C-alpha cells in the first residue's frame, strides 16, 4: 500500500516519461529539414524516419501492456526508460539514414513500455475514485503541456545547436526516471499471470504493424494495392488473434474487458476524439505557415493557447466530475470540440488567425476534458491486476485514431485541394500546398502570385470540408458516449480477478 503523500511523489515520477513522449511527438517535424540536409535520405528513407516510431509503438503496445502485468509494471517502465534513453543517444549521433531509422525503431520499442506502464501504475497506486481521477487529470495535462512545449523547445534548440539536440533532451529526463523510479514507485504485477504465449504475442504484433503501415501508406500515396493488402493481412491476423484469445483458458489479452460498456465506450470515444484532433493538427500548421505566411516558431507560439486550454480542460475534468455526471461531461467536451471545428469553417485565405486560435482552444480544451475522463473510466473499469493490458488497449486506440485521422482527413483534404486547381497547374503545385509555394517562388512574379492565390483558396476550401467532417464525427462521438457511458455499469468478465502482488 502506498502512503498518501508518497502517491503524489510517485505521480511526479510517472509524469516524466509522459511529458517526454508528448514532446517527442511534435519536435521531430521541426528537425526534419535539418537532418534531411545533413543525412540526405531518399524520399522513402525520410518516410521511414518519420513513421517507423509509430509503427513499432503501435505494434508492441498490447504485448508490452500484458508483459508489464506479468513481470512488474515498475520493472518494465525502468527497462523501457533505459532503452528510450540509449536509443535517443543513437538517434542524436546517427551518421546515416539507416542508423537513424534503426534508432527511431528502438525509440518505438522503449515508448511502447512507457505509456501503458504509467497509466496502469496510476490505477494501482491511486485506489480511491477521487484521487485517481485527479491523478489521471494531471497525467493528461502533462501530455497536453508536452505537445505545446515540443515545437517551442525544438525551434529554440535548432536555432542554437545541431538537429541531434532534439533527441538528446530525452537523456536527462530518462536518467532522472531511472534514479527516482526505484525509490518512489512501488512494484505491481499479476500474481497469477499464467503461461507465456509467444504465438499470441506474434499475432498481436502481426495485427498492428500491417494495419498501421497500410493506413500510413494510404495517407501519403492513396489506397494502393500494398496499402490495401497490408490492412487486409493485419485484419486477418487480428481475427486469428481474437479466436486464439477466446480459446485459451489464460489468454494474453482478456477480451472480457469489452463486455463492460464503459470500457468499450471509452476506448471508442478516445479513438474518434484523437481521429478528429490529429486530422486538425495535420492541417492547421500548414494553414498558419503556407497560407498566412507565419514562421514555424511563430506558428507554434500561436498554437500555445490551445495547449493551455488542453491543460485547463484536463485539470478541470476531475473537479467537474464531482458535480456533473461523467457521461454528460464527456459529451459536452466533445461538443465543444465540434464547435471549434465549426469555427474553422469561417476562416479565409487572407485572414483567419483569430478564428484558428479560438477553434483550436475549443477543440484542445474540449477533447482534453472528455479524454481525461474516458482514460479514468478505462483503467477503473478493468480489474486492477489487468490494468496494464487495459491501458495498452486504450493507447492502441490512440495510435489507430491518430493514424486514421492523418490518413482519412488528410486524404480528404488533399483530394479537395487538388480538385480546386486548374488542369494546367504544374505537377508539384498540384500535389501539395507546399509544392505550390515552392513552384511559385521560381515563376515570374505575376504568375507566381496567381498560382499562390489559387492554391491557397483551394487549400482553405479543403480545410473547410475537413472541418465539417470533423465536427460531424465529434457530434456523433458525443452522442454515442452519452448513451454508452451512461448505462448501468457491467462487471467485466476478467479471467483472473485476483489482486496484484505489490512490493515497495
């Protein structure tokens, strides 16, 4: 049992990897032009540098969540922290694209241990509903805060140091985790984990990797046959995985968790909320930089109010949940996000900065409010000895939601953008707005200005279309969350309901 004061010290340690992963999520995009100039990767290599982290992370989340239940969540967290720090050093001093790709893959392995471990440890340490909800709110606020700090820190580091410095910021944080973790974090594990099943582990990996790969390829190249084949293969292996889990007396992943409406509804809500949010994050930086002409650092600073709103929304969730029913709060947060998307439908190619800030504040604050509460429902709905697996399922929903948001909303925006351009538009300008800006700079002033005006207007139309779709998705998500989360709670059919072993 962890003493009350020790609970909050433990939470301070658990916030460290969350803050770091969220910073890492946004900082690479700023370093990419610099490392591309230094390492000269091909187009395919550059795509792998960006995507291999999320491929490996998504593929290993379920396996790592169940592994933490088996060997101990603190132990897995510390092992993953050490791996993450070592991979960060390897990435910082990479001398070739292949070396950087390998380092990014190892970062994915480490990252897959960190997120489910932190959330499942919170479930085990904070046993009272009120304090646990507050802890999850702080955990969510740290994630939102890190996403704001990432672009600003990355911009400052790249102005003063080389591109590898954006990876080295991970090292001191991981060292602090490795020193403080054994002192402040208790150990939790499932006392009866059953026999390790390597086939289930391979099937879970074989399910996630092809699906995420297919979605990512579809986002950049369209629904080609390799993308379709990968997704079909992943779904086929996923079917085999589910059938195997149903047959086993002691499955790797307890599918009985989904019998609980609050658990299943929360996972779906998280997936759809992240779907809309990541689709917005894909489009708005392009609008700020390529339509309004802001520099990357200035654009990042204008996005800070949204992240502040996300922190406030996450922290307010715990306080509001004492006064308002959770299903109502979740739905209201999602409807706030939908209102933000509707504000985006009013922006233009000449002016729209104020509307973007207001829209992003509503989306960031609303989604953070709702997902803080659904994260708490996910880990509280699962038996305490299966918290690692439950957290991993939730994180997998996040990864899939993010991949689908980029793929589907990004592809929709690209299609609308291209349809709004004349047939005589140069190929590079027809592909992306960035290509149009680069092409216009090499043309005579009058022709370049005309091309830019047309391309920017077309991109704004594409942004409006995606905003309408995002608003519709969040309204639907709000309604399904209200009905699914508002029903009487069903007890999950866990295979092993025993309390976990705990040691200091």
